[in-house]
């Protein structure tokens, strides 16, 4: 939160001055925790209950997202295009069946 010209974090019942290098890590034993969208947007969630190959894929995505911004944009565009193509395919199949 912002109080005057200073940013503060509330930890318990204490307000602590915020520093730009601050990082906060949390863990949970829940197999599939649910977080509200506002939290998901502001955080990076890594699921460590996956296979080693799945974890490697998740971490690779995070590295690419941070280091190769252009590739990340291309990936997002491809995912969007694939989704649109699947919808169009379903619509065409429905049209053929009618």
C-alpha cells in the first residue's frame, strides 16, 4: 500500500517499508491451491508436484518469458491462434453434421 510518498507492506499487524529488491516466497502442501485472479497476475506460481520433465518445462517457460520477450509474444500469439483454429474446426464440424 502507499502511505504518503512511501510504499509499505503489511506483515501481520506491522507496516514495513517496501524495498524494490524485496522478494517473498511462500509454499503450501495443498496439491492444487486456488488463488484469486488478482494474486495470480502479480505472482509466479510454480507447481513442484509435477514430474521432473514437467518442472523443467515450467521453468523453461519462465526463463523464456523473462529473457526472450519476443519469443514469449510469439508463443502467446500461437496459443491464441490454435484456440481460434480449434473453435473454427468445431464450428465447421457442427455445420457439416447439420
